[in-house]
């Protein structure tokens, strides 16, 4: 065949055979796909419409509704919270011979999700403790929000312990104060020796232990956000130098635990007493505080100074709130850190009911005034604490309670949740106790329980979910520092 000749055409019968083979292959594929689809449809129909009921033997890890344990009561839930916290605390308590230590996470700045730049924990010697306190009752405060924002793990006592950081105070009329501090912003007010100072919660949420001097007297200011409590005490002076305090990163009775830099002993702001360490049993004189709005504070203290910053400035977002694990924690039903020292089954109110605790004229007897009952009052009224006459006045507009003895001398008033108050004051008197519903008392016939005595069914660890039970009342905020969730 010549080299330039075209290739011969294939025979006609071979072309027909090739086309027929292609047609047969296509039909096979169609048949396979159709069969697969039929199988899928058959399996679906069988499971959807003809599946047999599950056998009585449940697979591992599954529990049938019939065998599922009944839901826990609020009392059982609260007890479970205690068990969980004590188990967690057990991992942080160490014994070395006769010594007992607990590890906590104070001063540790966090910027990364993996917390790679966080400082290791520090040991506190809790061998010596006051009566009634065990190491497992000291719970380490933990972070709940993994967001990589510049917050401090647990707590950080930058103000007072860091010598190169100074607090900057300004008057209400100073330039820029109105822009930094709106009238609705919540502040902790302190008055000593004729001098008044206000500490915005934006700062207290980051530095819940603040060392300062007011009216020439060194004071310690502690803010326990999870208890909604602000406590202040006089700082002791040793060799002419006031003790400096920090936050240990621990919680006792649901409130923060402070430590002194000199002996590293642990102190409870609610008790105003050293609870563990070398100075266990020592107490500190109280300094009255008031949690209110900046508008109300400066109206009654026109010459008040307000904390407006630090020098040098700390790189902290004071317009956020790292204190709460959730924005509505004061008013929701969740209890994260329990208090000890009371029987929940006989508790006259929900554990997160707001109360004002008043110390009587004798300086020892105390009485709790529940916020829901106070809101039914419109005028000042007379009462007794420890048998001594007192006058109580509650201002619903500002959510402030004042108390005075028969001579008009002011009495110490503290606000917090009921569980925090009764945990540290188990022998407290209770105002109008007979009107309390006893929400957790066991009833032989639950069906006959009055409506007002039934706890919220969504209630977890016996906490009140009603906004009116929040203490102290937090008015509608216009600033992020009082509402955002950063913990």
C-alpha cells in the first residue's frame, strides 16, 4: 500500500457490532444505578414505616425512658453542685507531711485561646484554718469564656500590688469625666473621714481587690461579682506600712478570697476575717460601702472623686465585663459556686434571692431583709435586731436600704444573695420570716402546695429566676461594662 494512501475503512459489520456493544454497556450502567436507588428506597421505607420497636435490651450507653432516673429536686441539685466543686477542689489540695496547701491561679494575664502565656498556679498554706472551714470548701475561680480577649485569669490585683501602677481619680466636674462615666454607670461608693470616692464596676470587675487610701485611712475594697457584694475593710498597718492585698483566685461561700502580700494568708471579705494561713482568726474593721449609680452617688456626694483610669494606662478593655460567666447571672437560676452552713430544705427563700444584711446595735446580731418583701414597703418602719430597736428605710427608686439605731446612728448594711449571707451568718435573724414561702421544704402532699410556695420548675440548684429577686437591682445599662459577657 502506498505511504500516502488513506487507511482502509473498517468493514460495515464491525461498525454495527461496535455500536451494539456501546448500547449494551449503557443499559448495564442504567440497570446498576436503578437497582442501587431501589435498595436505598427500600431501606428508607423499611426503617420509616416497618421498623420494629427497640428490644428491651438497650445498647451500651443508652437508657430507656422507663429506666431513666427521675429529675433531681432543687435540694439534690444544690447538693450535687457542692459535690462537683469539692471533687474539683480535691485536685488542687496537696499534703506535705503535716502541711496542707492549695493551688490557685492569681495574677495571670490571658490573651491566647491556649493560655500559653498564663502564669502557673501558686501555693497557699492552708494548714492553719478557722473552725468550720475545710480545704475542699475553697473553690478555684475558673474562666467560662474561651474568647481570646485580654482578660485576667481568675483575678488580678494590679491596683495596689503593682508599685508602678497608680490609680487616677477625678472630680465629677473634671474635663472628660462625663464621657468616661455616664450617670447610669454603677459605682461602689466609699466614705471615710469626710472623703468620698467612687469605684466604677468597670474597674472592679477586672480588679476585684483594690488597695487604696480614703480620708487618710488605708482601706481594702473587695468586689465579689458572683455574690453581687461589695465589701470594704480597714487595712492593718505593720511597721508604718499598710498591708497590701491581692485576690487569690479562690472563692469561699461563693465570694472571692483575698490574700495579704506579707504572710500570704487567706481572707474572706464576707467575714472580714482571715480564714486560713499564719494570721487565721484575725479580723478587720468594716468600712461601709454603697452600690449605686454614679448619678445618685454624686448627687449626695458632690465633692466625690471617681476612679477614671490608671497611670501608666493598663491595656485592659474596661468597657467589657469579665466578671460574670453570663450576662444575666444575677437573675437567672444557675448556681456555680455554692455556700455552706445552712440547710436548704428549711431555707425560707431561694438561694439567689437578694437580701440586705444589717448588723444590729450590739455589733454582733445580724438580720436579713429580703428584697421582694422590701419592695412592698413604701415608708420607713421600726424593727428590732437582737432585741434592740432600729429604723429601716428602703428606697425602691435607688434600691438602697439604710438602717439606724434608736439614737439615729447608722448601722452597717450589706447586700448579697441569700446563700452568701446565710452561709457566713448562719444564726441570722430573718425579717418577716413567717411570710416566706419555704420553697424547698419537703411536702407530704406536693399537689396541695400553694402556688406561691412552688419553686420555678426551671430552677437549677434552688435559685430564683425572677428578676425582682436580683440583688442589688441593676438598672438598665447603656454601657457595655455592666452587661457584656466576657468571663
